[in-house]
């Protein structure tokens, strides 16, 4: 299991990128516990082919019981015609207009975050406070955008969800967290055993279902509500449980993505004060309580694009081909016998890993400064390569995937990142402490110090002119 464990223990992009540059953008690695080899693919055209044929390259069936446990039978769980039907049912909640209508709730969340730290007037050190801050903000966003309600920071719901998430992060950073999905892939029947830890729903899922069922029973639904629950319940044709499963799915996927990107983008800005000040200058005098104004700021947009490019909340995704195929390559590959290929054959049952991080930061795709946080690339003529980039719904980055299973809530995620970054950078100056901060996926992107996840030490100063 050496290869997979090296990936698990290393910083998010380290191993995949090194092998892609040393070997090729398509290569095989040994799977753990004598399983079939895995093909790692970071060639943009090959990845596009896999994602566009999403119902031929499926997510591993062995992981679906865990998806059901934590998020339910929502859009992530669904497949084939069921997925198409579900995506059509929920799409109207994530149109540009519907997303814009949710900006007021995100702005209220951001203002609460600002108020929490408004008392700061002198130099202090953020450590776990930044993670707590993002966690608090995430919960407020879940409550308001999901249900049009507030979870108070000391409410039983907030405390339970936060404790559950911290426990998950701690477990997933250990060898147990590494070996569990591998064992489930080998022995999927384990998930059917009558063991409470395996059969009991996740904490967040239980809380969302409890609140949602109570609202449905009491008829406590806003006819003109702009939250996801109110939008979906009007035209929903499936069971109430399926409705709530989709809300849990959106909350898990969307807001964990956003909080990870925000934390690491602030770290990048703390390590580049010139870029941070340039962003602050653009925000000065801007009404950050009006998202339509913020959304038109070019440098804020460039910072968000760069943050999403460099800090995707998941470093890879796994797929299995259900039938034979031929995958095209953007860049020809020279084989060990000296021959050159522009495509490669695939057999049914082949396993694939697509590493988002390599697609987003490979110098072979983005140029020699690919590893540098440089928002200007999105504003300069020819700052972005004219061809050969990843494909997806937002810009030329792989973070939101591509094809029929691309992230349906990407607009909401981008809006949340923009709003919270704008409010925080306008009001506070963040500086690097000099402590080495790594990155691990446990289970989403987390900052680490000395291998321990959930640590983001920064210095913060209030911008007194605000």
C-alpha cells in the first residue's frame, strides 16, 4: 500500500504532480492490498472525455453506502437516469437569478463573522480561531441558504455539527482514515453488517432531516422564500426524505468547498502582502453589503479564480469504467519502447484517479509560474494559455469538475467565497507567521502544522481606517 499511503501522507499536490512531470500525464500506480492497478489521468482531453461520459465512468459502488450514511440518496449518490432526473429537479434552485437572490443571506453571514472579530484593535495571533471562524460561517450559511433559518453559535445543532466535523477530521487524518475506504472497496459487504457505527446516519444528516421534517409537518414554508428548501419544495415530486437528502448533499459539498478555499486563499494573501494590499485598495470605498457591486470587481474576481485554481477542496476523484473504450490524449505520450500514442485503450473494470490539483497547477498546462499565487494572470493579455486548459463550468479550472456530474452549485460557492473574502480583507490585514503550513485531505482540504490538521496560524491586524 506504499504508493497510496505516500499520497495520503503528503501535501495535497506533491506526489501526483511529481509523477505527472517525471513520467507522463497518464500513468499507473499500484493499488493497496493487491487490488487492480489504478490509472492516474491528468491529461486535460482525457479527463474531459471521462467526465463527459460520466455514466460510463462511474464512481466506485463500494463508497455509496458511506455517501448514503452522511448525505443520503441525493445528487452525489444518484446515477444514470436517476441522476438525470434529480439534476433536472434541483437545477432551478441554482440558476444565476436564484443564486443572486441568496446573496443577502451570505452577506448576513459575512457581517456576523466581521462582528465577531470587530473588537480586535491590536496585534493578535489567529490559530484555531481561523478554522473556528470558517466553521461558524459555514454553519450560518447552511442554515440561512438551506432553510432561511439561523443556527445560533451555541445552539445544540451548531455544537453537534461542529463536534462531529472535528471528529471526522481527526479520524480521517489517521491510518484508520486511510485504510477504511480501501477495505470497503475490497469487502463492500461490510457496510451491511448490523453495526451501529456503520448503519447510523451522520450527525449533520440527522439534524437537517429533523428540522426539515418539522417544517414540513408544521407547514412552516415560505411561499416567497429564496432558500434552497423553499425553492425545491414547490415543485418536488419525490419523497420528503429525498428532498432533504439533496439539501444535505448541497450543504456538505458546497459550503465545505467554500470554507477550504477561503482559508487557503487568505493564507496565500498573508504570504503575499502586495497582492493583499492591492485587493484591499480595490475594496476600499466599495459597498461590501451589495453583492452585485462586488461581483463586478475585476481584481476580487481574479483572486477568487486563483484561489479556486490553487486550492481545490478535494485533490482527486475516482472512477471505474463499466465497458471497453478508447480515451483520447491532448499531448502524445512516448512509451517505453519509443513509440508514440495519441490515445489509449480501456477495459471494463479499469480504475481511474483524476487529480484536480495537477490539472490546476501543472507547469505543463499553465506555464512556468503555475505554482505561484498570481491573480494578475487572469487579467493580463495572454496571462492564461489560449489552449490545452482544463474544462469546467467556471473559468478554465478543474475544481468544479466537468460534464453531466459537474458541481451544480458552483455559482453559490463562488459567491460565498467572494463575499467573505471581501468583508475580511477590507477589514483585516493578515500576515504569515513563518510556520510551515501544509495541506491534507481529511476528508476535505485542511491546513496542517506538524502533520496535525485544522491548524492555520496567522497574524491579524485590524484595518483601523475602516
